[in-house]
C-alpha cells in the first residue's frame, strides 16, 4: 500500500512538472498593442488619464550575460568585494533581481548578445564582449547564461528584447557573411529553444557607427528580412531594429519591422519625444505598429511631465537607460559592470516608483 501511494505521488509530481514545463509566456502584437499570453498588457488600465493598455515598459539591462574575453581589460570590471570579475555571478544576481523588477511593474528588459558600453558611453572599445564568434558561431557559455535568464523571464511572465549586434564589437567579425550567419544562428537558437517571450532587435542603433555596411541604416532592413524569414515549426520572431538617439527610423526599415524601436537619448525636452513620435508615425512605411523606446537616459521622474510621461501620452512604450556616472557608488546604474541589479539607488527607486503606479 505504501509503495502504491509513493507511485501515485510520483506520477502526480511528474504530471505537474510536465505541465509547468509546457507553459510558455508568449508575446504577440495585435494592431498597435502588445499582448502577453493572448491579452493586452495592462488591459483596460489608465494612468494619469492616459491609456496604458498594450504598452511594454522596459529597462536597458544589456549586460546580463556580459563577459570580457580580453585579458588586458577584464580586471576593469572587478567586483568591489572580491576584486575579480565573475560572469556567472553577474547572471546569477541578474536573475535574483528579476522578481523584484516584475513586482514593481516592469514587463520587459533589453539584453544584447554583444552587450553595450560597460562605461555608459565610450569612445573606444578595447574589451571583447560577444556571444558571437568572428565567424558567426554562438559561444555556448554566453548562450547558457542567456537561457537561464529567459527561463526565469518565462516563469515571471516577462519579455526579453534581445539585441544581436552592438557597434564596436561587431568589428571583430570577419565578414558580412559572418554577420548574417551570426544573426541566423541567434534566431535559430531562440526558436529551437521555444522561447516565445522574445522580441528581436537586429542591432542597437543602426548607423554610421557600424563597420559592416549591412548594419548601417541604408541596408539594415536586409537583416530584418533575413531574421523574419527564419522559421521553426511555422513560428518566427517579431523583429525590428533601433536607431541613434533623437533620430527617426528610415522609411524602409519601418515598412518591414514588426515593431518600431526609437531612442530618446539627446531629446532634452519632453516636447521632443512627442515630435519624434509624430514624425515616426508620419513615415510612408508606418502601418500602425507599436512604437517602443528601449533606450532613454533622461529622468526628471519627480516632474509632472518628462520623457517617460510624454511617450506614454502618445501611447508609446518607454524604456529607461541608467548608467553609472563617474565617481558614483556600485549600486548606481544598470549598464556598467560590475552591476548591482537591485533597486537601491535614488534614480532606480524614482523610476520604479513611477512604474509601480501602473500595476
């Protein structure tokens, strides 16, 4: 009888486990709104008399899988307590902070396979941070860290905006073919692992800053087409790309994108956000896709109007870019390794305070 009871308990456990593993957080787009698991985000909700249904508030957390493969620069990112850099610790602490972000209203974060500037803004990039090799192959140690993050995001009902290329790091890749191979390998990996909570950003800030011409604004639409053509089990990713701060996307890119990414860096007055959004919507190729800021380093969260509020007033999703300024404490910023992924600096607290009003 005892053995029979244990067998029944085991079967029930396995059934529950299998059911849990089958669950997938799914991001989709219906007209101009984001849906998670078949329902618009913040369904029926308003904030400060603005509708927030279908919006996707986000934070730039691009260094979640960061590492430095350059032995001459890796010591720059040493933790203050251990005096050494630890890529696995970085991802572990990222994952530990994710439930707190979600509790305070965050639905999405941007993470990049080639990271971003670990200094906030940089003139040169001697460090080597890339989940993609010079030939376009994926580095398993990076992708294993990404899988841990995406699994936790799936559990929490969060969305990852996964960027593939970052200027400065893509220069290490040997050819345009390697760029295409790396993109296809990244898309295949996401689809084959059946992550459904992903939006794809082909590259961060398509512009003259890139070495390879296919990543510049005149040709980046080719890579959007390429990423959209990749399917696994009749499923493809939703794809777009971002441009420099205070820039308008090209008409060609807007026409082929599933969602429109713009950046608010350089938009010093909130009125500039409204102007940027209106110019984007006026493009010939715009078909009503949702517009997302996934990088803006402006704050003024205590003011009645700021870039965050201005974007929201236009039914546009806003994303916060917080980096550690020179001389600031360890807990400041989400961009500069080593990162304290908690909500424990004044800027972080101010952002999440306003976002928590959305819940």
